[in-house]
């Protein structure tokens, strides 16, 4: 019973952490409040200010933020979202956190599989020379065509089971020079991981990844504390690639049927342009032995599943 109560508090605590992060990052001016000229000790809104704006008691709001109240009504959630000026995605995330807090079970999530079907691997090959890859729930690279791997310069130096786009962005020395907008890229990456962790924090691969990045990257730790859950995405991404120079590609990511948590990422360029020529060169110059290390990934998948 004690452990169940503990996990219930953890679930409610995630809801409270999100509310606290949004409250402390919302200024009184943003919500139309006038403040005096004296020094405010609290960054952003005070608890009592948010409670008043939302039409709820300060005691009830404090219980929400401390994880002691885990069943707020839809009307309360909507009022908090309006008071904090949450956008649609943030509002939906708030609802998902509340649902999880109310229905939380202590049963941990099973580890996600890393196996990619032969059909998807064939699709990756047919997409050449466009760089393409299959990514897992926690941004693990699970399969790729030659350009899809080589686009992230230097990631092939890591073992196949360590190739993760979030790990690459924060821990690989090439990443800050590969992306001229690295700051923008990492903010979107952390927002995606934060959203995933809020509604499924017990997923083993996600827990391990976040723990590693909190330990090894001060930049990640700082962004993680902000609790942003909405990453702004650009349709185009520019790479300052050490092998083929500067190329700007259009990117698309899509969910895959019957593959929980897996997504297909593809980059394209208009034929006949310098960007397309650079993309073609990247595909042609990547060794096939680097592009297809399936035995290592398959062995790791069997170890994780115990088969």
C-alpha cells in the first residue's frame, strides 16, 4: 500500500511540476496584472495570483502544485490553462498529466522493442538518395539508409545501440557545428522528451536517457528545468556538414502503422540544386558496412527482451 501511495504522489507531482514551471515563467504583465515597484521574491506569478485568476482557492491550488490533489476537474484544468495562456499543445499536455495522476498504476512500462521490420528497411532503401531513418520512442536511431546515418556527422563512430539523436545533440562534439541553429534544435529536442516523460515516465529507455543527459550536459539540465513541452519545428534544416559542405533540406517525420513509438524521418531536396547534389554525394560516399550494422542491434534487442 505504501508503494502505491508513493507512486500516486509521483504521478500527481508531475502535474504539479508542470504547473509550477508554467507559473514561474508567466509574468504578471502577460496576464494583465499590475504590480508595484517593489522587488518580487517570486519569479513569475505567485500561487495566490494564479489561484485568483483561475477562480480556485489558494489552498486547492497549493495542493495541486505539491502533488497532494490528483483529481482536478476538467473545468479547473481549463481555468488554469486560460490563466496561464497555455497554447493548445500545452493545454492537452496538462489534461494528459491530470489523467495519468488520477489513474496512475505502479506497473512499469515494458521496454520498447528496437526491431525494425524488413518492409521498413526496404522503404529506407527505396528512398535513397534522400537521407531517411526510423527513430524510436526516445529518439533512438533504429534503422537508416546511408545518407540517413551520415547526415549526423560522427554518429557512426558510436556503437549502433548508442545512436540516439538527443544524445548526439548534447554529447557529440560535432553537433554544435553541424547545426548553425543548435540552440533552437536542442530546445525542441528537450521539449519533446519532456512531453514524453510527463505521460510515460517509467519507460526504461527514456528514464536512462534523461538520467544520462542530466548528469553529463549542463545545457540539457537547464532546459529540462523549464518544462517546455512544445517544440517549434521548421520544415527546413540546414547542416554544415564536414564532408559535403552546407546543405539545406526539407524534413518530414511521420508515425508508422503497427510499430508503437516508431517514426520515419526523411529529408529531401529539389533535384538539380546544390543541396540535392550534396545529398547525393553523401549517399554515395557512405560505406555500406557503416550503413547496415543490424546484427549488433538485433543482439541488443534480444538481450533487452530476454529472448
